[in-house]
């Protein structure tokens, strides 16, 4: 844990304490129970409960300082590594699970998706945000300069262990039998991105998407 914590030391505080308003439209107007993996200080879960979007919140957080704050904001907080934790939650009991900028940090995100699948109610959803390694800021330096420079945040965050394109992100979310019903790319709203898309008839879109917001649904009984 000490070594992992040291790697995260230079991350901005907003990495742990911001409301992820960008995913709210992917959630139903109201659900009973929401679980967030990597909940940070619990801002998003607190917002969902206070705004009436859900009744009960559960959070998983690896880092002790963030977990300490989250305990005062979520109904139940589990501290530890999701890859190692056995959550004391009943199978098929959770309406929605959030994995926001989390899966790329895991050794085996496929096993985690299978673990979370079992917690979902029939019709329940997992919403994930997953960086796009095909973005031009990664591809062009690699292609023309042979550079793959890790940074303290962003697409080549040095804490990322896995990298995904749109296709492999969908495959990850469907590895346990969930069915992806929504994939949205971010980073397309700015004037430069809009101009490039117009000039290329949207052919450049895969290189402009910064990350994917992916919603997968449990369709089995």
C-alpha cells in the first residue's frame, strides 16, 4: 500500500473530490442503491443521495485519507483494493455501479467486472469512464517520435496499468455477459474538435475522443 500511495502523491486534489456530473444523464432519475468503486472523498455519491437520485450509497476507496472523508458522506464505505475485497453485499442487490476512471488502474479489470456483475440486480447498470489510448495526443508522438511519455495525470497517467480503445473498452464491459447499450466519447465539444470533425467528415473522431462513457446493463435473470 505504501508504494502505491507514493505513486499517487503528486495527483491534484480534484482527482479525489469532484462530482462527476458528466455521467448523471446515464443514470435513471431515481434508483434505490448505488455503489461507486474508487469513490474518492464521496462527492458524487453524496450528490446523488442529496439530490434524490438514489436512496442508499456504497463506496469503495483504496486510499485512507480519501476514505476517511468519504465515511462522512456515504452510507457505507469499504476501504481497500476492489481486486482483493470481498464486499459484504448481497448478490443482485445493487441498481447502479460507477467505475469512473478506475478500471485502467487495475491489474485485472475483467475479473472486477465479473465480480460487480454478480452484485447487479437484473436490469441494473454499470457506468464506466475509460480513457481512449487512440487519442491523437498519444498516437502522434508514438508514431512520429517514438515517444510514450508517462505523466502524473491524463491519458498516459503513470498509474494506468491497462489501456483501451473503444472496441476493447466495450469488450471489457461485456466480458461477463453484460450488454453495452451506450458509448459516448468526450472531448468533442470544443471548437477545434468540431472544426476537425467537419473538415474530415467525422473520420477523425476516433482520434479526438479523450475517453469513453460506457453503460452496460445486466440482461440475464
